[in-house]
């Protein structure tokens, strides 16, 4: 029974999130889909045609992008996406 409940809770936690952010007057529509990689939760984040992978970065104490194009994300947008994802995490 415990495994069954854990599996159900994991499905609930691993749902896609959609939100809108406005940074310096620029609107962004963000979709974040969590997925498991080894034992950690990562997020496939898409916004305005761009796609990045976010994961926990202990050196800065928040979620951050780790893909090759991560430097293309405006700093304020990266920080706001991380803040929104962290505030909605239930794991």
C-alpha cells in the first residue's frame, strides 16, 4: 500500500506547470515539465520558442539552467523562472 501511495503522489508532483512572466516589459509564456534524472528532479523549461534544462545548483542555492545555451537566458528571467519553480515544488 505504501508503494502505491508513493507512486500516486509522485504522479501528482510531476505535473507540467505553465505561467506568464513579464520582465522589463517583455512578456514570457513559460512551460516547465519536471522529470527524473537519476535521483534528482530536473525541469524541461520552454519559453517563447526557447528550451532549457533547469536543475538544482548548490553553488548558488537555487534552480539554474545547465544546457549549452544557458548563457542566452536573460539573468532576470532565469532568476524569476527559478523562483517560480522553487515556490511550487512539493518534493
